[in-house]
């Protein structure tokens, strides 16, 4: 099977002072590319921030903004999951399914020689005040079907961004030892 070999780049620690924006679909002025915004919810079902997904020429740019105290300070693993469903927040977001791109012959982890899966992302660092992060994934597309071999985020059941309690070591199976799912942002296809 073909392994995904392109690097994933991330820029962290953007200090943000603004609040959450609308969750309505929008268009990115750059490249007139599709863009979607989703609320990030915690295990109590409350909004703690927003995630904006912007199609780029060779992947998807993900911008995250968090409210003060949204996450425990420290490193947190992030993964894209196969279903855009965060409705079972009290049960730990199990409705979102497994990682996007889980299949035979592909292992979890950005550092894994048999990986990564399409849903693997770099860790983020949470601070005590409002904070943000910007990540890029060359493994996905903000469309309903694969584009240039990239996994679609807006297929029939969408996708979800999951945030874990601890950091991902990018090697250990199946989730890099990152622990419980503590927050979720659902991307669902438009009707």
C-alpha cells in the first residue's frame, strides 16, 4: 500500500485576543478556496473555541482558537477522525470513530516508518489564557471526494478534529499514547 510521505508542518503559539466567530461556511479569499469553521466542544458539551479549515493547493490549513482555560496547560495530541459527530460528548466523543485513513499496512504516527495515517497531526500546546495554533496537513482535502490522493474531510459522514488529554508520541499504536478524547470539532457536509 502507498504510504503518505509528505511532511506535516505546524506553527504554534499564536496569541489570540478575539472571541469565536460564526460557524457558517465561508470562502477563503486566497485561491477562492473552500473554508469551513466548526465549534470546538468539551466533554460537557460547551464551546471552548473554534477550528477553521481552509483548503490550500496541496492540503488543508487548520487554524485553532481557544478560550482561556479551554484545555489543561501543556501538550495535547490532535487527530482527524472518520466521522463528523461530536454529539456524544459525555461518552468521550466515540461517535467520531477511528482516525481518518486507518487501514491495513499503514501505522499511526508522524514518526512511524509505516505511517502516517491521513488523520495524524502535530501536537498543540495549551496555555492558561486564550491561545491558538495553526497546522497544515498534506494528507486531506476539504472536499467530498479524494483530491490528488488526499482523504476527503467532507465525504458523506464528514470528519472530526479530536483533541486528546496528553501529547502524541507519534509512534505508539494506536493513538500515540495521547490518552482520552477531551474536545471535538465536527465537520459535516452541507445539505
